[in-house]
C-alpha cells in the first residue's frame, strides 16, 4: 500500500508530518498517522504513542507534549489512529466507548467486526511497513511503546504479548490494566471477540503478566489519584501490581499514583518528559540497527 503526505509542520526544530494510507488490516480503509522526526540525521529510534477512547492520531500529537522531550533525546514519535474508520458496521458509532475510536488494539474474532477491527495486526505488522515507505530516517529495530487509558492497555498488552517484534520498554498513563475486570474492557471484548470476556484474557495485560515470570521487564505506569475512572474501577492498576509482586517483578514495574491528577491530557502533559526520558534510557542504549 502506498503512503501519502497530508501535511507537515516544523516542531521543536524537527518536523511533525501526517500521513495517510489504505490499511490492509482494516480491509482497505484509509488510516492516518502522525510522525515526529527530531532535527538531525538519524536514523532515530521509534516511540509509539497509543491514544485512548474517542481519540485519533492528532490527540497525542497536539496535546500531550512529547515532541519537545523527544527532540532533546533524539527520538522519533509515532501517533497512529485508535481504530478503523468508515467500515459502516451497524452500531459502531452508537457509543463513545465501543467501535469507532475504541478499537482496543486487538484483532476482533466476532464475525461482525473481524474483517475490519485488526488493530494488533496493524500495529505489529502493517504500520512498521508503512513507516518504512515514508522514507523517514527511522530505526525500526529500536522501538518502544507508551499509551493513555485504552492506549495504555494497548501499550502494556503489546509489550507483554508480542514476541515477533522487539520493544525495548513500555509506559502507560492511566492504563486500563485489567480489562477483563473493567466495564470498558468487558464491553469491548464481549463485542469484538467471539469468545467474549474469556477470550479477552489473551488481550489482558494483567493476565499476560502472569506468563512473564523470569522475563526482564521495563515498565512504567502513572495514574491520577483524582481520576474518576480510576475511582470507578475502570483502570485497576492495583491488580496489575499485585501480579507483578506475585511473579517477583515488582521492582521492574515503576508505578506511581499522582495525587490530585485526573484522567486528562493536563495529567499527561505534566509527566510527558519523564516518560520520554524513561524510554530514552533504553532506546539510546541499543546499538543502531541491532535489536537486543
């Protein structure tokens, strides 16, 4: 599939460019993604930002504040969309927490959605190929993940689940960390997966963490103590941390509840530089072009 440039803007000495492509994973639908390239020659390691419910490729690029810190560390940032758009499936636009803008970064198995909703395949297999076609100076052997809310679920899940692509590190802002026990997650899995919530365990970061005993983990997560979704039991980072302790990995998961902060991009903006620095420590320690 070809990739076309939508627009480009200078940003922190580098360039933020939006691209468009037809995605095979989304049954030929158009998808868009933003890429920030810092000033310099490159090739640059890649940090993916996965956005939350209702969001698209622009939310993180325009509101999260990652480009400045990324420029300082010599890291590229990729902002993909959160789901396919334009499939025309009955009911996919009926609710803000399911369907368009709410793909949950999984591959659907329900016949109603399986032809279009293949976010996992898109992110792990197709998007890297599209990035190569942009001609940008990206080093796709050095990749890390971060995300917010539903995107935090996506980042944690891809990091723990995926064995075919190397991710150096993972961080999450207010992640849906145990979606099979979260109202948002159970709704999504019941709709997208033929096996419902039980099948959803294969996409649940807390469940996947149980299988990671003995693996070196590089995970950071932050959430706000004043986050209404945290207080309502939608995020459940405490369940994730309990499993980390069970498998002896509590020292490998840097987790902090931030007093007074909510679920908004103001929260993300506050800690954006810390998260980028966390990833830079691992990405820039890798030899260019040589995954660990």
